C-alpha cells in the first residue's frame, strides 16, 4: 500500500468525531472555577493549569501523530507550522499562525485569533494575574517533550487581559536525543 | 465569570455578539479535558461520594449557564414554567445542544410521583472512561447529573439528580440513567407562583 501523505488540518477535523464547542468551553470554565476555589492563589492556579495541560499533552501527541500522518519534522520551524496549522485545527477547530521567528529559528510566536476556551469569559478584578488559557501552554510543552524537544511556552498577549489576540511564545530549549531503554549488547 | 460593570477589557464581553452555537471542537479535546477534571478532583478527595459531589458541582455551573444561553438564544427569552415542559426541554433541547442528539428516553418513575428518569445508552462523558472495580458504583455521569440539576434549579424546579448505571442484557456496557427527584414544592401549585417572575 502506498504510504499515505500527511493530511491537512481541515481534512482531519472533518473526519474526527466532534462535540459542541460550548460544552467544551463551559466545562473548561467549570474546571478553572474549581481550581480558583480550591487553590485561591492565582499563581497556583496558573501552575496547576499548566500541569493539567502537560498531562494532556503527553497523551495528545500520540493521537495527533496517529491521525495526522505527519512525517518527521526537519526543523523547529516546520514543527511550529505543524502545531499551528494541523494541531490546533484538529483538536480545537481553529487555525493559528506562526510569526516572530528569532535569528536562530528556536523561538517563535503562535497567534490565535479565535479561541474556543474563552467564549463568554471575562476576568474579574480579583483574578487579574490569571492566565486563563494556561492549559494550552502545558499541552504544547507536554506534546513537544514527548517528541524529544524541551521547550518553554509563555503567554505574550492575552485577550482577557486587554490585548487583541492570543500569542504564545514557544522557545526551544534543547533537543533531547531519544534514549533507548535497553543497551544493544545485552 | 462575568463581572458586573467592570470595563477592564477594551471591549466588554457582554457587547460581543452571541455565537450561533455551531462551532465544534474534537471529541478527544473534550475527553482529555474531562479526564483531567476527574483526575484533579481525585487528588482532592478521600472518598467516592465526595468525588461525585465535586463533579456534580462542576456540572451544576455548566447547567446554570446552559439554561441562560439556550433561553436567550433558542427560545427567545421564554422560560418553561411547567414540569413536563422543562423535562422535555432538558431531554431534547439541552441534550441536542450539548451532546448532538436527544436523550434516548424520558420516563416517569413508577414507584414515586416525583421521580423521572432520562436514559442514555452511552453518555458522551463516559465514552472513554472505565471504572476500576474498587470504585464500586462511581459514575462520571455525575457531571451530567450536575448539568441537569443546574438547568432545573435555575429554571425554578429544585431537584436531586443522580446518575446510575443500569446493566442491560445483551449489552456489554451498562446503560446510564439520570434519576431526577423533584423537591416537594415543585409538585404543589406553589411552583407556578414562584416561577412567574421573569
């Protein structure tokens, strides 16, 4: 059988089972609200969201690789493009754009215009330090770690804080070569 | 999370037009999120009853908001004031919007006047969840039970709502039944007076 080429984000999204985005949005809101009630400190909630995102990311990458059929990315530029165009589309139904590459090609920004997590949301005064969508940064970090890239993901712009779009900065810290758990000569 | 009268953002979220509700995300995105919600709550509790209660509380918040949203968008700001009306609203409209299909069945309980049951062959939230034996009768459908309770409570029909597994012959996975037990005041005519103020 001839190898199947990588599928576009739209094609995959059309083929996966989908649910109403509002259920997703409201469930996420309920999660953040529970965290805020339990942890009370905004910083703690940010960290917990990131951790939850990380847990999701390490499992999400398997599904992503299985459904999207992408070939190995040649460099970090391609990785970022694939995340923005295929990854976001496949799971959240929105496309992101990549921009602001730095000179070495290790740091870029992923910009989201549309974000299903934040429909109906407004941050009250008491939660001004909250990165409401911090789960996304955890997801990206976790997914990339499973494909041997250690990254740091931070929020540059956030609509809930008054900016005009969502901008995530993804910085490649290092590529970790794959380690085999068994020695060859044993 | 809507702050009253706070114009912190440059455009007030209340000014944004309401979406038509047709946007979708992948089922796996929701399943991942839900699994994280359950896992997080597992770390915060010591026993199953507490876990179910927390999931139900999360669902309650979703239900209250779903009612507001649907009443405004789909029903033109009209609310159901009768018991059967609100039950069929939950069974068809709410289920259709949240899960993409109407619920499998709506039945009246035979033993008690105030009990109704909504059944579903496989709840969306339970699709990718398996319950280990040592958790006994725990059902993640408690989240959906919470949604139903949130809708009913906000509509003025207080009830106790729980989710149960009902084994079905010939089917490997049991069916889930959401049991709704209405409070005393709903069944008396006082309910009509209470719900008239919208």
